[in-house]
C-alpha cells in the first residue's frame, strides 16, 4: 500500500509530529511505502526520514491560511505519486487534504484528530468561526475516514462537529531506545538535581499552558508540605505560562523544592523522568497524554487527573492512580499514598510497561492502522 502522510510542519517538539514519524516507520516495517509531506517550511525532523526508507516532500505553501494554495499543491503531489491513502494530521493539513479532492479524487482521505481543539480554544471571532466551518465541511463532506487518538477526542468532535463516523486508534508509545538506556543514568540525574539520599522526586513534562495544570501541581505541593510530605519536583518544558508558574512557586515558598529545566532535548527529558520516583500529571484536558505513556514505558509510577483520554491509558490502581480533577486535595492524597507505599510503587512500576507493550507499541498500533486502511479502501471499491 502506498501512503501519503500530510502534516502542517514536521518539526520538534510536537507530539503529533513525532507520532507521525513513528507510525510511518512502523508501516514501512510492515512492507508499505510511506511518504510524508509538510505544507509549510521548517521541518527539522525530515533529515531522519531517508535512513528509514520514508520519502519527504516540503510543499512550501507561502502562508498559514492559504488553503486553496495548499489544496492545489497537495493535489499535484497526489497525481504524481499515485497514492492509495492520504492520511492528514492537524488542522491545516486536514483542510488541504479535503480541498485537494476537488482536483485529484483518487486515494482515500483520512483525517487524524489529535486534540480537544474546540474545547481548548473555542471559536469566538468571525474568523475563527469561519475556519471552524471550513474544517467541518472538510471533515463531513471531503473526507472518507476520521480517526481520533482516543475515545475522548472522538466524543469531543462528535459533540462539536456533529460527526458520528469516528474510529478511535490510539497513539503509539516509543522511547527511541530501550528503557534501560534512560534508567541507567538515574543516579547521575538525581545527583545533578541536587537530591539528598532518601529524597523523593516527582516529575512532570508538559508545555506550560493552562490546560496542563502546573498551577494545580504547585498548590498540591504546598498542601503536601503542610502535611509534612516534602518531595522535590522537576518540571520539564516551557511555555507562555512560565512566568506565572514561577511567580506561584515563589509565592508558595517552594523555590528550594521545585526545579524547572525549561525545554530540553527529548532523550534528556526521558532521563529526567526515569530518575523520578513518581510522575504526576495535573492536566484539566488531555486527548492522548504521550508524556504519561512514556513514563509508563519507563516503569515510573504515576498519578494523574482523570480527564480526557487519561483513563484509556491508565487502569486506576493497576498501572497508575487516577484522581478527580477537582482541586489539590485529591491529587495530594494520591501522591502521598504512592510515596508512602513501597509495595504499591513496585506494582505500578511492573504493570505500566506491560500495558504499554500489550496495547501501545508502534507495531500493535500500525497493525490496527493497516486493518483500518484495508477496510476503508475495500468499502470505497464496493
């Protein structure tokens, strides 16, 4: 099967971008011919693709909302490439894929929905509403198949767009190297972070935006300290809320307790997570939480708010603990429980990687995609 994967840009540190490369590699390993096309310049991940036998096309659409130009360039590529399937990721690519159909009917069009976009950023202005209408038209009239990365994302788009025909196929979880590669540096990282013997370390890796819940984590740490539980915490990542988060840490008197790394390379972020005793996710919204999945693959126990796609990834009490997203009390209780119970930590540490291996490896997810593509193409022929 010949597959064209379409995305806005193929750049770091994007989760959807890394997922696309991982899926293309896994499909290629199953004997399919995969190419990736980026609408806009700035695809730093493209240099890795030739070594994996994946083609790359940079379409150089001149500006972000040139949907007609994007659709025209995608159609031109489709006519040249004679693909069986076009799989589009993210907003601009999904619209461009739909519009290209008017010029190059050919392959089946599939859109992958990664996020709770209209919950996070409701369409308020006339321009935003027009864009949402175009997106709805593309999904409902110009797309053959729609896949969401979790049941939560599927429900969101059913509610927001009135679309019923959405299939859920999860993201895959891949570290790039065996877990032992990152776990081997555990003591070195803990020493670099200045941890004393016997000090517990919490980790959280996320972009610093409202829905990721950093301020809830700060309040949770403040509450734990009042109870006499004083772990260190390392926050990995950056974003527009970083000044506000730093101010909250200072106001709570947690400056000696919280370490902020800023944006660091992916492998280095995994080493920091592997060095932790507990991964804590205080998000208020999640489509498919990749950072949680990566912590699971590393065997790091975790506590997370029960939102969005999180319960689809974590079995409560088996591969992690879930807390209601209604304030710091519940999150603090769950964190304190895991830190105090060594046997529970050991059970979580063993169960989480097993769950990843069973349900979320690239090979498992690629097989589901292969089945989906074959069924979609067969239904169009019929």
